[in-house]
C-alpha cells in the first residue's frame, strides 16, 4: 500500500477509521484486539454501532492516535485481513 498520508498529515495526529463487517456481536471485540495489539490505549471506539438497512452488516467508527504513515497502512492491512470485516474506510 503506497499512500500519501505523510504528505497531508502532521504526525502524531488523530485519525478516523470506519470498519464495516458482518452483523455479529463480537465485531467490536475482534477489531479492538487489532488496535490493542498495535496502539494500546491510543484509540477510542465511538459509542454507536450502525446497522445496515438489511441488517446483515454493522459499522463501527474509531478515533485513533497515529504516529506515522506506516502505522496507518499497517492498521488498514491488519483490519482488512479479519474474516468478519468487509471494508475499512
């Protein structure tokens, strides 16, 4: 992944992630494991879990304190690799 985050962001900074995955109760827990592994304590899950109109998917948003472009790219890669996750925005 070759992004231009380093050209448009001043690090460290807060960065938003939206994760869309299957409508399973453990989606936040599975995602939290990845954040806890890479940035323990420097993330906050926004309180509302959004449900798709079909009810098949859930969307959760996070604010994360990141320190580099590489860290953002790693988080995108790790989150997208989760079986339960469909999209990372």
